[in-house]
C-alpha cells in the first residue's frame, strides 16, 4: 500500500512538468518554422500591393499600397477567364471523385466476393505508377475520344483515384455493420444504404478527400498544359505561367496573379479545417 502511494505521488503533475528552457526552445523552433513556411507567401502578397516604389525593398508593408496591380492583371491578361475555367474544372473533378470513389469503396468495404483483396491491392498498386509513364497513352486516348482542347479533357482523366477509394473504404469500415443489417430489415437496398447511411456518416472523410482533390486539381499544371491549346480554355496555373512570360519586367503583376491563384485553396482549407483533421484521424484503422 505504501509503495503504491509513492508510485502515484511520483507520477503526479511534477513528473510531467516541462522545464522552462525546453519550452522556450520549442516555441522558438515553431516560430522559426512558421516564418520559414509563411514568409515567402507574405512577401508575395506584399509585392502584389507595391506601386512605383522599389519592389525589392526589404519591408513587408509597402510604402504606397495599391490595388492597381490586380486591376491591371485582369485588364491586360485573360486571368478572369482562366479563374472561371479553374473553378469549373475543380468543382466537377471534386464532385465526380466524391461520388465515384464512394461508390467504388462501398463494395470493397461491405461486400464479400471472390478476389476482393486482389482487386483492392491492384487499385492501390496504381499509386506507384508515375503520371509521366502513362501520359502519352492518355493523350492519345483523349484525342480519339475528342477530349483534346476541352475542359472535360482535364476533368475526366482525374474523376476517380486510388487514394480516394482507399480513404473512403477505411472510413466505411469504422461504421458498424449492424446499421446495414437494420436498414435491410426495414427494406432498404444497397443503394439506399450507401446514400442514406454510409455517406452521411463519412462526412469527415468526404471533406478531407474534397480538400485533397481540390488542391491537386487547382494547382495541376502539366496535364492541362498538354491537353489545352486555346487561350480561352487555360486554367489558372497555365495563365500565371504565361503571365510571368508576358510581364517579366513587372514582378508586381506576377505576384498579384499568384496571390489570386493561392487564395481559393487557403479559404477552402480554413472553411473545412475541422472536418479535414477529423477525416484524417478517423480513418486510421486497420483495413
């Protein structure tokens, strides 16, 4: 009894207390990492608001802040059209991924059929194939299907992915099977169970996948550059790259276009941050 009391006393708050010097070093390291990661973005935003002053002056707050750079970018370059194209591509790509990945993950998580494990492993194995390996066959296929130089030529090749199927499947496996059985007793079919039970209970996973797909689609450069030829169908990454070539002597314009390209991703993450973190942790189960 006396020994147990001593053990409990030794594992109290004093045993978990962190020295003040260690706390100082931890916070100093976090501040340094924060400056390392967010510093270039803040510099880009500062540069986008600079007018006729020295654009390379070492200050974050411009002496003469102005919105003229943003106005000129939209006036002299079709950035608005590219912005609309990127939104169209991102929304449809995210929507198709959420629907198709959820449908593909449902039988892998709930049904029992011959070769189920082999099918799942084959799907996961596609993650090891680099895009550059099948880029040319994909382009030839897009030409034959008439998808070249169209926005659907960007959307359809990325409408479903192995990562999305894996993520949704892992979350489906955290839902008790008894809910499916109760729904079947009430007369619900497979599609009704998927739509009314599985999807509503996997909102964190859906949100996490939506952010991943949106960020990847919004910043995709290589495939849109290959499949798109017309200027009016450029997405934002291509337009910003063309902007840097057209206004190579105006760094403010390039910074303004890059800031506009980064804002939707930042806004979406902050709006869905809670569901995003929950989606990543909830699916951490053995599949």
